[in-house]
C-alpha cells in the first residue's frame, strides 16, 4: 500500500491517493495549497484510519456507494471511490484499516 503525493497541473494544488498493491485507489484527498499540508493530511489518515467510528458511509438508493474518513474534529480527510455496493465499501475500509498506517510514501510529478 502506498500514499502517492502529486501536484495537479490543473489547479497547482497537492493531493494524495492511497493505493493498494495493484494500483487501485482506496482513498483520495482534497486539494492542499502546500506539500506540508498534504503530508499533514496523510499523517491524519494514519492516525484515524484504524477507528471504525471515523468512517461514514454515503449510500444513496439506486446509486453507487462510497465513504469518507473523518478526523477527530469531524473534518473529512479522505474520500473513498464510488463502489457498486455497501459490502464493497466495507471491504475497502477493512483494507485501509489494516494497511494504511504502514503504507509507504511516493512523490510523483505533476498530474492532470
């Protein structure tokens, strides 16, 4: 599992994505003005990812499911990808809870 940090060509903000070994995105961030802010977001994910109470499912009838990870103060620190079922969301959360604290960190170049 890897946190990939990159800067967007579009808005020049820094973002991170938590990816599994296959390169699938498990969690992605908001845009940060600074790289330091982005790294602080990753530290917050590592700190909060093992607490089931910090995850909030966002399920809409007839639509795809997703989740958010929140910090202690209630702010969203990461969004999960849209998935086909609530069961898939729960499986993704389990993977994050198990591996995000030990995930490596990679810096990428500019990304679209």
